[in-house]
């Protein structure tokens, strides 16, 4: 049969994520990869997961862990998360939390909740490409969110109307963002809330990396600043998307959205219709592991990732030729590199794999308009310190050679 | 903030599923409930799950089970499913299978793949209300799928065009359907494939209950009949949605879609954008449990559910007053009851809870047009034989009393 005539319009924007496709290709042992932005599996709290799974499946408990459960999520986990949110300046209750299958699903649901075709989503240039992938299904146009810039609400509104819709939300990852590793400072966050207030739109705060701060002072979450303004989470406009993927482990797919009950209630209905609920067992196990070792485990991975971040920044300083710039993240998993002008990240990757046996993610996919190919994302989360040194030496050598070729 | 101005149009159709809401209310020990269409947790293969979870989280294995994995799903599970599909007349490979988070998610993704607002979905009157919930997010209109009826493709096409879209698919559960318990015979399935061919649309075959046949001869899956016509799964129009929820356990949320690679490939991209992948651990554990005990376990639950179905049919014959009719399912979990004319299922439920301490699901929610409130769904999957006898006695007493009240 010819499928094209039955496909919905939204499927025209379905395409493979470069990152996910890369994950498949770059798992070869002879390549030093800085491509996948994934946690180091050697750091997972395996003992805690083993113990928790044993308890969840013990006689008398298993019939609950293996059964259907409510769409909003396992209450003890929602209560644990609410306590955790309180620690970072977000007093709330379990009713403000929906459990999702990873924070990726939260992005999908928020796109589904807000976006009609032609509506505008404000996103960073660059931004997390998985957010663009999730939102694309709802056929928005994108406009550049210039945090701390002096663009006014009226300009955004006018462009959105010209595009045939409304501005529906601003999305950003404020801490150690994927892909840049950069953090939005307090002033930037307040300016964003001002803009959102002027446009009367929600802010989607992607906090996937927020718990991974290795140094510097924490900046309050946007949701905390929103509560400080309004006095009550029920009056806020910020929807905070959290995840256990970067702190405990991603393979159980447990994340959450925290926000005003009015929105959480709608998201619960959406989840009920879309997949009934996140896996019961996974939520029970995650709650037990979190209770058992969240703080200590996060401290442990901080130490490991910090050493790798330090190694990468030191190696970049040692090996990059003139004309290369990069970010200095205070946490997370990524360094964002800008090679000399005119050098394309994708072309560089092809050469890197071929001649230097190293890999990274070309930057273009992170730009909603496909601009700025002159960038690349390095992840330091999975490489050992020696491999980081060797890899940055090779990258520096490659860029120096390519620059020579461009000049010649 | 006022959320209404930022909500997408599709959210107008968000509403609580009566069944899911009922599940919350009717878990009281003093009520005999025939409401929840869920498997009996006492029958879960707990030992097999415990052993499989232990293996998946063993040292050396846990780092895989807890890590990200590919969007299409865990290959050994997809291979096991492909072998299983072959046994029911569907020769295929792992490339024809996408793992989903329960078959509910498959319905959501198929709605997302095919439906633009105003398009028509053909569904049974009644049909699984969770399918309506999933599809509603994509703003279709519904037309009544009359299996084996003599409505022609032209009529469907004309009505769809009048509604402002196209007919995009026919959805049905062909075996022991939720809510009726009825099975579509071979002739009906062939007629459906004829209609789908004439309209050049896909068929979504919801096979959630297909493995639960207690007596009578199996009817080939629609996908098997489609392959028999076309000679090759790649040329078929049927998308088969399978689930482990009714055979092993629902709490791990593992289901699948089987169909032509061209469609599976698009669904993989959709899943990548929506939630990256189903939980790695859950897929590994499910594959191990399936390898270990699928056939024996299904035989065990057949015996238990058959006894309950037999008890319910016998008790209905004993206790229902004149004017009540019901279906005689050869499998699954449901009997569909039509009380005497003029008696509304929802009103009857209110009285049933109040005066007889029994519960069931009123039938109206299963009709896309909200018609036919003069029906109710009984589930026999979770009640013991004695409770079934007592419950049907109370239901018969209630209906007789209500009929008297109506007559008076």
C-alpha cells in the first residue's frame, strides 16, 4: 500500500536524531568518543538498584510492582521528589508532581499541551536537540530566545502572529545546558521571567543536568524564582522537568514535571490517554534507591565527572590551536567548542573519525534554524582522563591540519 | 496566570477515563468489583520475574540494563516476539517490531502518525475507550466500523470528506474485545480487509487479549490474513498491537507493534522524539520471563480465567431477570450485558454501589458518539468464583428491582 496518503502532516518533520544515530555507530572500541551525552554506566549505583529490585519483587510486594497503577505516578516517589524540590527552593506537594517516562516524555507532553501548528516556541540558539525533536511533532515555528538580550515581548508577539500563531512558551535548560554546558545567571533568569510575564506564557525549565554542579554557586531554579515572585506554586508559570537519568541511571526511564496543579492535572489526563502510566516497578525501585543513596551517590558522580571536566578543560588549553574557543561549564557533561571560522563541525567529524579515530557531535543539529555549523559538542562524561588527554591532542592536531588546508 | 490562552486546541478533548477514575474509587474491600479490566495480580509469574530481575541486575549485566538503549527496542525481545508472531501465522523479523510502553502507547503513536484534525477513524460501536482517549489527542471524527455490514467504501469516504478530512484507518480488537468480549469471525476479518483495501487505509489490530482464548477455534490474526493475501509483511496494511500486560504482567509496560518496516521505521523515529525508548531493564526482564515460562504461564492463567468466565456465564443464566442479554466470550476478560430497555448503565451503577455493593463499568463511555447507555461491562478476571456467584445474584436482584421501578 501507499502509506503517504494516510500520514498526518506532522510526520513530515519526523527525522532521525543525529545523536541517537551516532550512538549506534560510534560504539566501536577503536574510537575515542566524546559524542554520546550519556552517563557513565560504571558509576551506576548497582548495589542499591539490586537491593531495591529485590525488595520490590519480594513476596507480598511483587503483585503491586507488576500491576497497573495510577497515571500521576507512585505516591511515595512523588513525595520524595516534592521534598527534594523543597530543598532547592520549590515548596510543593505530591500533587504538584507528575511522573513521566524520562524528562524527554515531559517535553513531548508539554509540546502536546501547548502547541498548535504554526504556534511559536522560544528556544535557545543552540538548544537541546531532543526538545526540538519532541516539539516538532506539534508543528511549531521557533524563535530565538535571547536570554538577557533586550528583545521585547512585542517583537516576539509580532513575529509569532506573522507566522500564523501565538508564542506558546519559552523552553530552556538553565544549568550546564546540553549542548553548551553554560549556565544562565540569576539576572538572566529574572529577565526570562519578565519576558514570560510580558508575553503571559509558560516557561519550560529543563533541569536534566541541574543536580550536576561541580563548582561555583548554585543559581536558584527558575521555578524557585517564580515562586519567590508569586508566593505560591499554584500561581507560577514555570514547569520544571526533572530526571533521574543523569543522577541515578537512565535505563528505568523515570523523570517528572513539577508545576501548578492546574497544569499537572491536565498532564495526568494526557498521560492516561497516551500510555496509562509509567512502569510501576520502575517508580518503586527509583524511590527506594533515592531514599537509600541519592545524596551520597550524587556526591560520588560529582567527583568523577569533575575530574573529567577538569581534564578536558586542561587538555583543550594545552592542545587547541589558536582561533578555537570553548565554554567552561561548572557542571553537567558538555563542553561546546567553536573551531576557527569557516570550519564545519560535520565535515570535521567525518575527518575526525577517518583520520584521528575520535568522535563528537557537530553543532548544527542544535540550532532550530540549522545555522551555525561552525560548532561542536564534546561530552566528557564517559571518557577516562587519559583518553580525554589523548582525544584532545588528536582534535587539536586535526583542527590545526584542517586550518592549514583552509588557509592553503 | 491564565492557562487557557496557551493551551493547544487538542486539549479540549482531554478528559478523565471513566475506567481509570473508577479504578481509584472501587478498590474498597466491601465492594465486589467487576469494573477494572485488569489481570489478577495473584496470577503474576512472580518467581520468574524475580529470577529475571536478578539476572538483569547481576554484576556485569546491570550496566546495560540501567543504561540508555535504542529506540526500536531490545533486540532479543524483538526476536522472541518475531518467533511468537510466526507461530500465529505472521512470518516476520525483529525489524518488523517496535517495542512500546504497553500497547496503549502503540495506539497513541498510531493516532499521531495518521490523524490530522478532522480526519476520520473507523472504530467499533462500542470500542476500547482507551483507544478513543489516545486518538482524541489528534482531533479525529469517528465513523462506525460495521464489520461484516454492507456499508461500502464510498459511503465512508463521502462522510469523511463532508467532515473535512480523509478516512485514515480502521481500528478494532478482533479477539475477545474490550468491552464486549466478542470475536470477529474469519468472514468478518476478510470483509474488513476488503473495506480497508477499497479505502486504501491501514487496519490497526489491537491484539491485547488475543492470547487469552479459553475454548473454540482460534481465528487467524488480521495481519496473518493480510500476509496470506499479499504474500509479504512488507506489503501489508495491518499494524498489529501486542502486549504482555494480559499474559505476563502490566506493571512493566511492555508492548509492541508489528507491521511493514516502512511504518515501523517511522514509529521508531516518533518514539525517539517522544520518550527515547522504553525502559531497558523492563525489556530485558520481559524477554527472560517470556523465554522461561510464557507458554506454561499462559496455560495457567487460561485455566483460572476460564473457570471465572464459566462461573459468570452460569451465574448470569441463573440470576438475570427476563429482558437481560449478554455476550458469551470465548476468551479475554469481559462479558457485555444489555439490561432491559430504558435502563441506563450509569444510573444502574450508582444504585449498584449504594444498595448492592457491587461495581461494573457503564457502557456509554465505549461509544464514540456517547450513544447506547443501556449497556454495562462486567470483568470476570479478578473475582473469585464465589464472589462472581454472589455478585451476579445481587446484579440480578438490582435489575429486577429497577425494572419494577421503571414499570411502576
